[in-house]
C-alpha cells in the first residue's frame, strides 16, 4: 500500500496486522489515539535508524564546499519537530545507536559544525561556501533526491525545503521501493535519502555496511582513503578504549567529508493488532533479527 493514510486506514479495521515502521504511518502524534480507539492494539516504540542523505560521487558534489554547505544548512532539531513529529534525536553524527557505547556523546556532537546553536552561524558559513563554489540566488544548484515516497518522502521534503536557504533547488523524486533499489544499485541518482540502521551493534554494522569499497550497499562507490584507514585501525584493535578513540576520529572525518549527511536518529513506532503474538523485539536501534517471523503467530 504506497499511500500511508490508506495503510493506516487498512490497519484500523483489521485488514492489516502490522504497520511496519514508517513515521508517516504511526508516530508520536497518532499513537495515543490508536491506543485509545483500538482495544488491545500493541504500539512498539524504540530508537532505531538514522535519516541519511547519501551524496553521489558526481559533479557538483565532488566539490567539497557544496557537500559541507549542505551539511551545515540542515537544521536537525527543526527536522525532528517537523519530519518526525518531535520523536527523534537530532544530536547524532551517524547511524550507530545513541544508546550504545559507539555513539558520539551528544555534548560533543553539539559542538560540531552543523549542530551549533544559534543556527545563523552555520547558515552564514554554508552560504559563503556555496557562493565560493559559484552558486547564488540567481544561479541556484538544481539537483534531485531519490526517495521511497511511502517511507521517507515527507522527510526528504523537509530536507529539500531547508536547503533552499543556501541556493539549492532540490526536486524530490518520490517513487516506489523497487525503483529506489534499482537506481541506488546502479548509482543513477544525484542524492538519495533513506533511513538506515546497523545490522549488528558494532561499527561494522554501519561503516562496514555502507562506506567501504566493494560492499553491496556502498551505493555511490565511495573509496575514501582516510575513512578506509580509520575503519581498519579501529577494527583491528582489541582494546575497547583505543577502538572508541579511533572511532571518534572516523566519525569526525565522516562529518568533515560530508559524503553522507545525517538528519536525525528516528524513534520508531510500530502498531500491531491484538492478534499478533511473539513479534520479535530487536536490539535498540539495530535491525538484528527485526524481521524474523518464524515464531510469530496470530490468535483468532
């Protein structure tokens, strides 16, 4: 069901047993109403996933000034309020869950460019970078973002709206998931917005999944020497403190390069009918075993 309103309408009378995790279907705003109106409904809430704008390795994004300007311009707290209905964590540098030891502490994140307050400082710097790269109000950067409309279309629209402030005219290409999969697999996109979560609670489940050369979900075919080196160094030490310190270097380098631009960590809401028994509870913010249904069953 590609339309989120139709999906929710189908769930309420029992035509569907599960809504999945799109914040456009069940969220902090309508979850209380569902609880009160549907006896026995199960609402599962967890921190999970990061909204990310993947940048392809094509012009003009090969100009680091453009990518850095985009990173600086995104107002993450505003994004959480508008796109996630207030249910999310804006102070996260990557998709590693905030509740784990791997995440950069929020106090450190708040001091980084892109998360500083007031936002005027970041916006002024972003405009200056875009102007240095040759863009202006009279000569905007025209580009597009490919997105699964049913899952992340409205979130991508918020990002595109915020980027207008720095001379970027981003068209939102909201399409179906098979088309999204085909376009990101073949690299036929300028930018791509999606929600991602590690498959395991480890940097390998995020950096090793999306950004190393040769991995299947490295959609833009990144081969970044500093990222590759820092990933290897943190991955090969058994000393946890040393590994976390190396990971912090890796996280800061990823922010500096801005090939993938994070929006915010999402709070996931899923609605299940009272008939669903033994639905798997995944680790906080991690997709591990999230869709294994061999023990799930339905009561009459």
